[in-house]
């Protein structure tokens, strides 16, 4: 497997509980490297654009409200098969279904306030990285 990149967000429930370092340590311990990182407050327009694939879902408005409710940390992660590796360390969307030791099982509050986002494919990783980062802001 080649070294590839994925996109991660440390969500508002985690920044609120001062877990930025803890989440990042779990990513690093899993073998991922943070090659870009920025703490931002997402605008409503950014959150709606980022989650546009979910616009017809019943939880869309709540999700946008949650993602804009506090600071988030957007990150580019690099590692062997980074998309799959990050999804493994994140755990299932619903923390009740996530494996012990995963970020969501250990840290998440609920299916919505689930502490982290991770891209679900290489194609989406490239789109999501470009949504928040210029190429020169990523230093591998
Ligand atoms: P993410 O895209 O954030 O990495 P995911 O790919 O595991 O998570 P998606 O199905 O893409 O999950 O859902 C995006 C986000 O929407 C979830 O992470 C969660 O915050 C929220 N969400 C998903 N399903 C629900 C639900 N049934 N109720 C409330 N919020 C939900
Ligand atoms: Mg998703």
C-alpha cells in the first residue's frame, strides 16, 4: 500500500472538552502524520457546502448547527492507505457500535457529536482537502 492522504476534522464536541491533543495523539499512534492543521470556526455556508451530500437527510440542519457550534480543527493526514487507516482508528459513526480503542468509542458523546470526521474515499479526500487547504499549506 502506498502513502496517501486523507482529510480529518476534530469536531466541536472534542474541541469543547479540550481533546484536540488527545485525538491527534490517537491518530499519530495509529500511524498517521498530521501534514496540515488549522483551527477554524466553520461558517454555516462552509458546513452546508461540506455536508452537501447529506442535504436530504433528516439530521442535516442539526448537523450544520452542531458543526458551527464551536471551533473545529481541520487536518490533512498522511499514512499507508490513509483513508482506510483513519476510518479504522475513528470507529463506527455511532460510538455505541464502535470498537473499543477507537476515537469514537473512547471519546464521542453521541452519533452526532462523534468527535471526528474522516473522508470515506480517496476521491472525497481530495475534494475535502481542497475545500480547506491550499497546496502550499500542506507540508509532508
Ligand atoms: P463523517 O462523515 O463525519 O466522518 P461518517 O462518515 O461516519 O462520519 P456519515 O454518514 O457521513 O458518517 O454522517 C456524517 C455525520 O452526520 C456523522 O459523523 C454524524 O456527525 C452525523 N450523523 C450521521 N448519522 C446521524 C444520525 N442518524 N443522527 C444524527 N447525526 C448523524
Ligand atoms: Mg461521512
